[in-house]
C-alpha cells in the first residue's frame, strides 16, 4: 500500500519485543503502589518474553532500594549490556588530525542500527541507535575545530543527524535524508562553545527521537573549563507499550541505575554535570539535587553562571551545565522533581566521600 513520505502504515508500528503480547500503562503501574511498581521494574508487569504469565505479580528480588519510600530493582540488567556508569564519563574526541591551516580536524563514524536495548531488568525496547547505544556517543571538541561525521544508515528506516549549533544549510540534517544502505558526510566548524545535542530529524520526529536517535554534543570554550569531575546526563524515557506515554524514565537509559551504582564525588571537589533533556511525550523534565545548590550555566554558552539553585526545569532539547561542590560526605539523591518520573526510574544517588 503506497503512503506519503513519513506516514507509517499499521504494520510499520513496532510491537512489544521478544514476542510479548502487550503491556500496561504507567498509570496502571503507579496505581499499584510502590511494591507493584518495583515488580514492574523487575520486568514482570510488561509481559516481556516468557514472563508474560507473571504480569503484575510482585517479585521477591525487588525490595525497596532506600528508606524514603522509593523503590526499584536490586538486580542489574543483563551482563554485557549498556553501562550507564561508563557512559557518564565517556567523551568521544574522534580521530584527531591537523588541517593545512593548522586547525584540528575531528573525524567520527556513526552507524544507525536497529537494536533491542534493556531499559530496566528484563524490560526490552526495540530501539533505533547511533553506534548501537542509546544515547549515542558523546561528541566532544573545542570551539573552532572542524568536525567531520561519516554517517552510515544500516537501519530499516530513513535517518539523519541534526546537530545543534552553527553550520551550513546543507549540513542541517533535515533535507538530506539518508535512506537505508546509504551514507552521508556532515562537515562543519564547531561553534558556539557550549552544551548542544544531536538527533535524527526525519519525520515523524517524535518517533525517531523517542526510539533513541540522540546524543550529547559538547563544544569546549577556548582554553577549556576549570578542572572538575565530569558526568554526562542525558534524560530520557521509554514508551514500552507504544501508547504515547512513557512507562520508564531514566538518566542515560537504564531506570534506577544510579540508585544501584551511585555516581562518585569528593567533598570540596568541583563536579560538572552536562545535562541534556531528550525526553519525548512529556513537555517538561527537571533535575533536583538533595542537600546542595549548583551554579547553572544555561546551554553552557557563557562562562558566568546564570543562576544559583537546586532545581531546574528543561523543555525538550534544552540542556544546561551544572557545577557544584559537595560540602558534606554521604549519599545525596538526585531526581526529577516530577514525582511520577522519579518513581518510574528517574532517580539516582551521589556517593560523596
């Protein structure tokens, strides 16, 4: 059946992975209370694979994670899967060489690949990825560097890469659609300095972004920023039953990961967070850090902070750099200040020594 470009036929709409017959909405998970929500996060509530018959049944291996009433799975995703802890500190500088004019050239190779990813223990999502992961690699360069990205589409749908920042119109990732099996080379000068993002810009946009085609794009100012312990936090969510409502929320994809594996910090040490909101289906996301305040650099395009606060809101695609120094040792929670998001996976802990 012929369709207009960007219009999906019913058979093109993805179904639950591993042959699952369906799922429950986030509303149903929340109505069941904390214990039921924890059971869902264990993979039972969504009917994944051979767990379909265990729908909505509590699981003994999923107790409370902390004493404040929040809950989540104690076990990890399958070994060898995506590691949010490693991702948070992984910055891709590309293959570096020099141009004839002496400037730095950074070359990257991106491949779009369809891949199932585990977003909570036992919960699989049929993603579209850059280089096999959601989010895609965190690109890092300096203002004025030449960036060259060879993009190969090995997926099942047309895709592009749209970079935020300055670039020529024919490098915008909107009209130069890359069909499956094709390749396109993006090339531009990295500017302005700040925290940006990249994402697919093929229609329907909400589907291509929600399915996982996005990542952080950091452009350092001339001379760099002061030394700090740095983490990348890409806020995202997953609609696992395809009803245009997210069932799981996270930073760096895996729900509750940083509850089980806290991010490390040291008293008096500067911590720098590169926070990007890639969430689809919800208008606003947010971040609150317990027991502390932070300097907020909106979009990271100025070297002086815009605010001193402990909570910040993000529209979709909005991103900010946060800097803070912990005054006290101990475990300090961070989470979305939408309680529903936090209870469905968007919370973690800083372990301050």
